[in-house]
């Protein structure tokens, strides 16, 4: 709940990030910049995938272990 992932339906790196989560991806707070470009502009998103976790920005595909560390989950 303290994190958002910004993705694009046409982005191969975003698909790789989604694949790491499998069916659990739908549980994440995600915004697709193709369908919600205004939200991405407001957030200052210049590349996807981009994670915002606790107010910090992380660009690119992040592995599950890193995300667990950043979110204090796991």
C-alpha cells in the first residue's frame, strides 16, 4: 500500500516485471501510463517501469528480493 508501480501496456521491461509477480501482480497498486497518462505526468514519470516506494523513485525492473527490502515485507 506504500508503493506504486507505473507501467505501460507496450513495454517489454514492464512485462518482465509483471512476470516476476505472476498472478500476484494484480494485487499491486499499478498505473498504466498508456491508459492514465495524466497520472504519470503528475507523478513525473519519465520511464517505465518505475516504482515509487515510500516517496522514493526506483526506475527499471526490480527483483523481488530488492522490493521486499525496500517495502520491509517478507
